C-alpha cells in the first residue's frame, strides 16, 4: 500500500490575479540521448528535424536551440538539445513529443527566475527520468531569461495581447453556466468572486 503524506495547512493558491500573473509563460523540453548509441542519437536528431519542419509548416511554435550538446552540459548528463516553447503552444508540442519520442526521455520544465526550482521540482518527464546535476543552477535570478523576444510570445508578449482578468471571469462564468446541468462535471465551490 502506498502512503501519502499531506502537508498540514497546505492551501492551494486560488486568487485569479495571483495565479494568472505567476503562471509559466515559456517552457523548455530537453531531449536526452545516449551518446554511445548511434541509433538513439539518430532518433533524437530525426525528432529535432521533424519539430523544425512542423514549426515551419505552422503546426506549433517551437524553437530548438541551434546547438546540440554532444557531451554532458550544464545540468544535463547526456547528449541533449533544448526546445523552447511559449505557453500558447505548450499542449501541442507536449502531445507531439509524447507521441513521437519513441524511447527517448524528455525533461520538461518552465522558465522562470528560479532555474534550480524549475529543473528540480517544477519539472516533468516524458519517459524514464535521468539524474540531473543541479548544483550549477542559480536558485534565484533577478529576471526571467528571455528567449526569442522578436516573437512577442511568452514573457515577451505585450499587454494588449493578454486576456484581461474581467474577460477570464466572463469565460469562467460561461463555462460554469454551460456545465450547470451536466451531472458528470463538478461545479465550482460556492464563494465570493472578486469583481
């Protein structure tokens, strides 16, 4: 039997403004491959080329870093490369990589000013997790490391492209109304909504 320890007093954040303002806007997918395996290396590079073609053709926005690491680099213990993804393309890229990775392992993490936490506890794995070297990562930076600001996505998006809190509330209320009579959908708990 699995024992689950629940932290006493842990209350999930549910303030709309705090959640919206603190969300991750950019992500990294790190594709790992065994350097000693020509087959695995070829599979990783073929996946990279497919992502590049699909980006070119408009399937999603994903930017593989030009460099492919042919030796362990930074926290990554194997051959690897990174794919940057804005939040607007996260689900498309996640699903594509999940269904096309073969046996490759992929580390997924958000990009925030807390790089170590992003790699250590805000991460997810597609495939078998690898040990990563965290000691070289900064715990806190003064700013988020921006990538590809010319795309005006993720952390580089502009305020007029954002959905306002009022619009989010309207959309939420519309979803609640549409689901009100559906016995399979749990309703939101009662409580005051901030206007």
